């Protein structure tokens, strides 16, 4: 039997993986000592002073919670949170009324996607391919390829707009052995969403081809200021078309609970019996990964969602954030126009959500960073909450 050299490492064949681009960008920003630096990279809300904002609804919920214990939650998570979060998105639907929704608390949106992928495999669905948009949030490919799925790209963005025709053409090639990741609203990174008429055509292809929708709902209410409006596509697919789906919901953006990692995965199924089966699978996969999700953020979210006065305040908070982002989008475009910056910048106004997909080059991004201490990803995707009246010019 061959023996191992005492000086030889077990990990000698390990390959270095470059740091995550967004977190590395944030680190460089934090290390920068320039007082006028601007962070337009990480997708986190900042107020008009450039500071993290704790939502008034969250402040009130924390006060209402008072002192709490730190015991483990059930594997499924906090029942009040799971039930109220599902109610926010699916209120009034047949699926909710007929107990056809399996839910499980997750580690924000990323954890919800991971749990969804694990459950899809465990349920022996026969799904082998996951379609994601090109471009898309980088973690979509990382999560699903890491689970052993084949990840295929669907062209999404061309000539500064949503390339609907090309998107639909490629989607039509998918079959019942496929799932497609859909952005419920505020497409990351382009900010270009389908119209409701386009959503209807997309849903028609999904239904005809037997494709499973996996809806990434990271920005509900944070986009338009209305959760109901931002969740329209989810209800169209599951209620109007009667499709089964996996919906991955995050409360990081819309409640500002970034570090609390508050998320939910929901499987909408055909029957209550199937829902119970999927619930058992979700619990098994949760147990095999994180065992039990974190409690405090779930308690905050459940308190907000369970109190009519706090729900009303949360609605105001969502409008505060969405309107400020919209104002900064317009101010950015106005300033580019005032300066007679070469090119047409009107596409920025046609986008929505947290990001502006500017179209500037990698070289220009690097110059902004090196010469002006303005930080954004190489793609030119700008996080608008990092802008305010003091730095937008």
C-alpha cells in the first residue's frame, strides 16, 4: 500500500478560489481612508446620510419583544414567522386556503434557494437543469451548480433593455426536467422587469412545457413600495395558472434585517398531502444542513407581520425606501444629462429596484475607484441607495 510523504499535504490538489467579488469590493471600500469615498457595490439600503437604517417598524417590534430566550427553534423555524410570511404573499389564494403550501424558515434568500434545490433533488422530481438569466445574481449559478444541477443561461438583457423575444425563445427549449429561476421583481442586476403581459406569456410557456418555476423574491415591497404589487407575478403563476412552484423569500431588504438572515422557502403544490410530504423533506434537509434556523430576526419579522399597527408602519417604511431610491435614480440621470455625458442615459430611468445597470465599462469602473474612490462591481451595476444629495453630483 502506498504511503504518504510526511511533508505532503492532504490538500495539495486544492485550487484557490478567488474571493467573492462583492464582498471583496466592500472590503476595499472599508480599507479606503478617503473621507469622500462612496460605496455603490453591496446591495444594502442606506439613508440620506449614508448610514444603515433601522426601520421604525423594526424598532417598535424589538421594543415589543423585550427580553427573549435563546433556545433552539424547531427545525421548520418559528411557526408564527412561517405562517405570517406566507400570508403576506399568498393571502386570499386557493393554495393558502387549501393548505397546499409547504413552508420552512431559511437563512435569508440564499438559504431559501439552497433549501429549495435540496428539496427538489430529494423529492425525486427528475429535474436536472436549472435555467438562470444572463446576467443574473451570481449566487444563482453557484448554489444550483454546487448541488449538482446543470445550469444553463437564458439571454435576458440586450441593447439596454429586457430582451423578451430571445428570452422566450430559449425558455421554450426547456422541458419538464427543467426549472427556471425567476426574479419576482427588481431583476438583479439589470433592473429590467417583464411587463404583466410578458409575464403572462412567460407563464404560458412554463405551463405548456411543464417547467418548475423557482421564484427569487428578494425585494418584495422594496421595489414599488407595495408587497402586493411586487408579488403579482408569484400569484399569477400559482393562482391564475395553478402552477406548482418554489418561492424563495427574503426579509433582508424589505425589513433591513440583513445580518439576521431571515428568509422563507415555500413550495406551492397540487394537494395538501403533497404539501405535507414537501414539508417533511424541507425539515429533513434543514436538519442535515443548519439543523435549526436563527430565532431573533424571525421573531422581529413575525412581530411586525402580526401587529396591524406595525404592518401599517412597515408599509410607510417601504415607501420611504423605495421613493428615496427612485429619487436617486432620477437625480443620477439628471446629473449625467446636465454634464452632457456622452451617450444616452435614459435606460437608467427605465429600470427599477435597488440597482442601476449603467453600461459603463470595466476600465471606467476601475478609474472611478482608483481616481475618485467610488466603488462598484466591474459590471457597472450601481447600488443606488449608496447615493445621496451630498455625493450624487
